[in-house]
C-alpha cells in the first residue's frame, strides 16, 4: 500500500483492522525509504496528543513501550519507551542492541510548533524530569558516541493509525533523511 502511495486513510483503516501483534509485524516490515514515503503520506492526518503515546490514566513512572523500525541499514529495530509525570509531562528513551554504546537517548515529548501542525515533537535537547525505576541512567545526549546519534536532535511524529505513528529526524533544524515507525503492541 505504501509503495503504491495509497491514501493514508486507506492505510490507516487497514492497520486499524489488524490485531495488535499483526499490526506491529506489518508496520515493522516497512523498510528504508518507504518509511519516508509513509511519513509524507501521513502529512495532515488527525492531530496527535500526548495521550496517544501514554494514556492519561497511566500511573506516573509506568513504562509504555512502542516497537520501532527505522530506515537505517543497521540497528533498525528498536523500542521507544515512554512514561509520564504526575502532572502530565511525557518523556522517553530508546532501547536497542547498541544502546550500551550510544546511550539511552532520553527525550521529552511535546506538541510540535506551527511548522508541524498536529504533530508531536521528541526533543532530545531536554533532560528527563526523573529516571523511572528500571530505566537506564540518564546521560546527556552530547557526550561520547551519543553526540553522533542524539545530540541536537528533534523528531517530528505524525499519526498513521490507532497506535501507529511515523517520524522524521532533524538535527539543528535540518531534515536528516532518516525516518522511523512506532507501533503499540496493545
């Protein structure tokens, strides 16, 4: 569907009908530049809210994990793990095979600006408000190898379907031609 540039409403409806585990498989099967095609197709979809990632009813500090796939040739499968504070601040970190080398890549989540209406912003320049139990120790994103991966990075994220988003990475405001999908396993 993505390769044929089907309307995002059709892609979303198809994914919404799938059981959660199958939806994760389907979205994670998308690779390389096709993830960027999906990002372009998703422009202008219904606005995302912080609660699309972490429900308002989620207790502060509880972890909500999304399965991810990026467009890079290596280390393309990962998780983004999210949580919220008692007052509703949402933040997260990345988990994948090379996390020990790259660092956890902490980020905060907020509504994006008017240049990205209806999208969420994953801001890697802000520290987390706290370290939830069981999460890796916070390391700034401008140290060691982390600076090559996460330093000065912003991801802009768009809705695809229920529990499915697609994002694009930017560094210092410059699009990086790197995209990713996130899918809730629930």
